[in-house]
């Protein structure tokens, strides 16, 4: 394995450890954020390290006393980790989304640790109304003021503009890797891609980009031996990373992932912010424009359909089928799935739904379903396998 991939994988496996080490080495502040759309550039511009708080694989235990068991695994993991002191290195937590479960989790975290500031800066979910831009901009300016007050810093427009450039470079490099993979010019597994994206969510962005540039140079300098397998598209997991065992199983069963719209994937890096003009307005546009690039079911936008976008994107990627990874109790995904299923069935395009859980999953059953799905595509049966 390339040295950069090894380091990305190690940091992705222990993001808290990286953030703690960074804080000890630099003496700087660490600000955590919850998924999905919060512009971490405003944290970076303060001099603090922005860290997207990650779900943990360990069993949920202490947190059961504070949150319903029928909430999604990401929200339950956030509450559980905070109750166990896993986020003791975080100086401040920011939250900006309207998912009801995430909102509840943020409120519980605030009550669990009242000594830590948990900033509720909820960005407007209705993104195509006449007042959407003004509302989102006002929220971001309040968030900047909150960071300045809590961290005792001053954030200038130049600071914000510099942070936008740093984040744009990171996103552009990861998108370049996606372009190379779609074109068949590099062989990157779904596991490796998740490590790259997940590590970028916690690492110093400039260092991550330097390492990624070196990786891209090295893997494109020689001949490429593409991994065998039936090309498939991965979709879903809007907040947290899919289990590594599930990604491994998909490719072990004869599939080759060529594209995705996962949060720990293309969804996270899909959109750059403008580097011209007022940086707060640029970040406001970034927030609103993201839904045009990769639609999200938590956004209210009658002009964009995730189902039709997903069908077009899957076909354009060269995939022969789509695998939907749906976390159990993810209400936005549950609500939208029937439309996705119908769109793919109407197009006679193979689709497989895998519902994922934080706790133990029936690995044997999942493996059998994936193997059957891949074999069905190979035979060109034109059938669909779904829940």
C-alpha cells in the first residue's frame, strides 16, 4: 500500500487520536461539527482545527440512557461517545442541519456537557425560496460571531478567503481522484476512497492535500491494472461512514465500485466555494448550491429530484447496477427511497438495497444477496433485488 494511503487509513481509524495529538503539538483549539453541510471554513479561519465528529464502531452502552434506541446509529453514537468522554478534547461543537434526530442528539450532547459550548446555527433547509440566501447568510454571520466570542479570536475576510482556498484545493484533489477512477485511469477501492475522504474530515487540510497530490502523481505515473469486478455505484449513508466490512464484502463478491454519492465520498467534496468577492456570501452560495451538484433528501428543493439525478449519475459512471446503503432509522432516506426504487425499476436498471446497522449485521445474508445481485447483472437478467 502507498505510504499516503497507509497514513490516511490510520487516521480514518482513529480520528480522535489525530485531533488530540494535533492539539497537544500545536496548542491550538479543536472545534467539532456534526454532519452534513456545515461550512468548516469558518472554523479553519479562526485558527482552530475543524473536526467532523465521526461515528464509532464500539457498542453503544452509556448513551442508551439518553437517546431512543430507534434513532439512527450516527446520532446514538454521538451521544454515547460524548457520555463516555471521547470528545473531551473538543473545545466547541457546531451544528447546522435540520435532521430531527441530529437536532435531538446535539441537544443531548449540550445537556450532557454544559461546560462546553454547543452552537446551534441551523441553516435554512428550504434552499430555493426568495429569502433562502438572506437567511443562510445571516445564520453564517451569527456562527462566525459565536466562534469569535467562544474562542476569543477575530476572523477577517482575508482569513475566510484563505480558508476557502485551502478547502477548495482539498475538494478539487479528491474530485480529481474520482474523475481518474471513473475514467479507469487509477484503481482505487471503495475502502481506500473512504479512508481518503474520512481522513480529510479531521486532518490539517493543507497537509492532507500535499499528501494527496503526491499520491495522485505516483499512482498515475505508471500502468494501471484495474481491479476485476462488475462496475457498481454506491449511494446512501448521508451522515456517517459505512462499515468497512460492508465495503469489503461488496468488492469481495465480484463488484467494483466506480462512483458514489456517499457522505464519506463524493457528496462531501462535490462543490467548491467561490474565491471571489465577499467570502461569507461565497460560503452561503456554497451551502445552497450543493444541492444542485449532489441532491440531499434533507433539503427542501422542488427543482431537484435525487431519484432522477441518481439514475442519470449511475448511468454516466458506467456502472451496471446500484447498491443502496441505507442506515437503519434514517428518516430522510426512508422517505425518499420509494422514489429511487421506482425510478430505477422504470428504467429497468438493477438495484440492491442493503439496510445497515450500528450493531451486529447478518453478514452471511448480506454476502449472499450481494453475490446474487452481481450474478444477476452478469447474466443480464434485467431484474431488481430490493427490500
